[in-house]
């Protein structure tokens, strides 16, 4: 091969590698993007049925019920307009509390949101931004 | 009084930074020695006044001076002294002061270490760092002064977030900032080279040890953060791909690319423009990381708008630094000239691939970190991309890096052939393949974990082979070992460390398991082969918290192998609960136990986790950092060489790279 051809080959291989990497990244991004919905949007039927998504809002006061196994828990997430019951099995984060903001990720099964992850961050003033937005959109006061 | 002195020291420092950032630059431009001369003294004085003001802030924390707003917000008289001191960087204002303090340390180090450089080069480098200091000092003084008074003074402080009350908080931020800010030296060298129009092998040799030490500090900082999250967050994860972690990981990835590209520039004079661009990029990402974490934009993009002064300043500063450097680059880079040519199969090509893949990975992380923020800021909806995205992207991009990395040191610079690779390397490849597959099959691992193990053994074996061949024949063992330069040991340590790390990740990811249970005192639960007995639950209070402490015995058959004492703490001042996990560490597995909440029937929620080979992750990363430091302190960087030497002469130097 002449030097010119080698250069060309190197360039072509690099571009091909970059293209493959870009394709990989974008498809993974598409597949793993998790959308956020407020309880009102879920109630209106906007949320996907087949795909995992996040809901956020406030844990309704007096709504937390534990099962006899001591691990499964059910509670209601509300944006003060609509409320969605959530089920979760496992240990809740330290700052999960009634009347505080929460974000849950999972799937909708019938009218029940089955969460595989519950987030509440480590700061008593902290409201997960999604939860604050849901409350604000529904006309409730954030915090 | 102390507070006012602190502010005053910062103002003086700002004045000095303005002098340092302008006069020597003009001097280097006009070739006036009397303007270049003040660079070093100004740098020392700047460092002195910043250190003074940082010391005064620490004093305010030590003396519980709650008439200072920042102290009142981040400390409490009940807090032990060492946490009060660490509280100095527990919030926005103080951590910016820590940033500038670390910059002062690097400035002093460069002022001291640059005595071997031509005055003009040293002046430019110090001046660029001075300009960076101007930006940060102005930001602190005009928008985030930690010495601001609170009237009337608070009776007691609001306390430090309980999560931050840990030895990790004392060590992690300074280490991380040593890394972030250390890249400002590489950046300053790059900008100085663009300004001076001189970018040769000598330049790369000056810049390399600084870049290496910054990178090694950043490695340690990231390690410390991850290690801390593992035991302190209480849920056993060691990397979450959250935006704060990504903010420190992106400069690390680019920094890694920069190290390897610098090696090519030093040894072969090639990749010049590219190296400069990487240095600019590494520091830009460090700045971006600092501001992402410190501006509050992560918890809410709207926090930005609630304090528009800070937000605008940050955006403006980023635009000036990054934009200015890039404009300078496009203007001056064509004048730098190309480097040596190389053929398709050569070490240069392998290092180029390393760079391309590392940058692709950085771009992927950047996309996953910033895109959700961007959508949110534009009001186009809220999305999140979690660990599944990063895992799916990262592994395929890194596997080829690992595969090529082992071969790299065997391939000659400039031109080589496949056939010239030693036959033993092929045997090593085969051995690694068989060993990795055998272990994976024996443990029943998945495809990705198997690939990880195969590549880890490939790197470890190939590196050992390289050392063996290099030590060669003749002379005593002692002599043969001592003959190798520190940079060679550094490369070996980093590469083998990476292999250990990859093996650890593969084994943790595929072998971890957990059991959740609700237990009463006296109950037992089985997890795999082990039995956990809940022996006792008692009250165990600390200086500023109340806690419930459980005692669990771990039995393997009839042998008690560990006693674990997890806690559930409650911090009254901040009204927050905290999970304090108990970990029994080992080389092949960690037993990780954390307490949930008390259940209605008197039982406690318990999460028991079995995490194999976590220790390999930590020791691998430590070896990588050690490699960086070893290479940084290689003797050949400290030899006085003022004139640029022709590249042909440099390649004959003993030394290694990449």
C-alpha cells in the first residue's frame, strides 16, 4: 500500500469506529431513557403501559401501609390533584416520610404502580425536582 | 474581626492575581525581562494570601463563630472539631475557597518546580493560572463570600449534613480538587505553548509530570468518593452513575487520554495539536464538574435562576475560559506544525485508538449527564437516564481499550509488523483466554463478565511478560530491577491495577446477592451458606446523634466468622435519620448488613448483602493512582534541559510510555 492509501484506510477505520460508537450510544440512550409523569398525567392515561417510567409527588399522609411480611409496603403518591397507589417490596430510603416528596420508578399494572426503586434524598428540605414540579403544576405548594 | 481579615486577604489575593495574570504575559509578549521577573514572587504572594484566608475560615469553624453566616449554616457546637473543620468545605462558598486554596498550592508548586524552565515559559504558565485565580477570586468575593456576617449572630449552627459527618468528608474533597485543579497546570502549559508558538517534545516533557500527578490525585479523589459512598450511603452500591460522579469521571477519562497522547508528543513529537486540545478539554470538564456540583443546578435547574448573579457569572466564566482557549487554539494551532509520521501498525496507532475510544466514552457520559438537564432547562419535559444506559454504553467502548492496552507496550513506535510480536505473547493470549473462560464457566458467569475476566487476565499476563522480557539477561536481579525507570513501574502498576479492577467489577456485578428480611431479636436468617443471628438491639448514642445498634452474628456451619453491628442513627439538629451499615471485609467477599426501619411487630427490616471481590475494585484503583505518582516522579523529568532537543535524540532515551 502507498502511504496515501494507508492514510485513507486509517481515516476510514477511525470514522467507522466513531460511527459505530455513536450508533451504540444513541440506541442505548433511546432504550434507557426514563420519562417522568405526574399522578395527574398517569390518571389521564398519558403514561406508557409497557415501559418503565417515573412518577413523583408527595407521599399522602396516613397512606403508608405495611404488609405482614414487614417488607412490602403500599402508599399513595399525590400531586394534590390526583393520587396513584404505589406498591414496593424492600427497604425504603432513610428520608422516605409521609407528607414529603418522593420519586418512584416502575411500571403500571392495572391502576397500581409497582415500583422497583424509590428515591428520597438526604436532606430534609430537599424535594426531588420532579416531585416539586408535579406539585407546582397541580397548583399545590412545593415543600 | 477574623472574618473581615479573611475577606481582606482575599481582596489582596485578587489584586495579586490581576498582576500575575497580566504583567508577565505582556512581558513574555514584548520580551521584557523586567516584566517577566515578578511572575514567581507574585505567584508566591498570591498563594500566601489565599492560604491565609483559608486558615482564617478554618479558625472561624474551630472557634464556633456563628456570627458568620456560612459557619452558622454548616457547623454546630456539638460537632467534633475535625468535622467542624471539614465543614469548611461542606457548602458552596467554602468549597470554592477550597478550590482556590488548592489552586494556590499548585501555583506554589509550579513556581517552585519551574526553575528549570526558560523564564518566559514559566511566566506564561504562571500568568495563565493567575487569570484562572482572578475568575475564581472574583466569583467568591462578589457572589459567594464565605466570610459574610450574619446579623444577629446565630446562637448555634444548623449542623453539617449527617451524611457528610465522616472521615470521607475530610479527605475526599481536597483530593478531588487536587485532581480537578491540577489539570489547570496542564491547561496553563497548553495555553502558554499556544501563546509562545512553541510546542515540541521539551514542552511535552515539562507538562507530563504535572498532568500525571493531577491525574493520580483525581484517581484517588474518585476512589475516595466511591469508597465512601459504598459504606456510608448504606446500600452497598459503589458507583451510581449519578451526575456528581460523572462530573468527576469525565475529566478523568479525558485526562487518561491526555496522558497517553502526551507520551506520543514527548517521544515522537506527533499528536501535538491533539494533545493541546485534550489539555484544554480536561480542564474545561473539571470546571464544568466543579460548577455542576456546586451551583445547585443538579438538584434543580431552577436553582440557577433563583440566584441569577451566580448563574450568569458561572456561564460567563466557562464561556471565557473554554471559548477563549478554543479560539486561541484555532488561531495558533496551525502554526504548531505536524508531528512525525507513523505506519498503520505502530504504537502511535494503538494510542490513537485509545484516545478515540476514551473520548467516545466521555461523550457518551456527557450526553447522559447533560441532556436531561438541558431538556429540563428548556422546559421540554423531564427524563432521566440511569445506570442501565451507562452500563450499556460503557462496557462495549471499554472492552476494545482493554484488549489493545495489553499489546501496546510490545509494539514499537513509528513502524512495526504483526510478525515482530514475540511468540510468547500469543501463548499468553491463549493462556488468558483459557483461564478467563475456565473461571467464568466454573462460576457460571455471563458473557460480559467472562469477557471482563479474559481481558483482565490478558492484561495481567501480558504486562508480566513484558516486564520479564525487559528485565532480560545479564547482571544481578537487583541491578536489573533497579535499572528500570520509575515511569516504567508506573505504567505497569496502572495497567495491572486496571486488570485487578476489571476482574473485581466483573465478579461483583455477576456474583452479588442480597436477602431482605424482617427480623426480631433472637431470630436467624439464612443467606447462601451463611446464617445470620440477630443477637441484640441496644441504644448507642454518639456526640450529636442517638442510635439503635443491632448485633448480628454470622455463622458458617458451627463456626462464628463475624459479628456485625449496624446502626440506625437519628440526628436531632437536622432531624434526619441515617443508616450506618456494618461491613465485614475480605479479599474474596464483603458481608454487608444494613438496618431498615423498625416494623410494627417489634421486628427490624434487615438487608444482607454478599458482595464478592469488592476489595479488588479498591486495590485496583489504588494501584492505578500509585502508577500515576510513580511515573510523575520519574527522574528524567527533573533533568535540566533548557533547549529543545531534536526528536530523533529523544526517542533513544530510555523511558517508557503509555
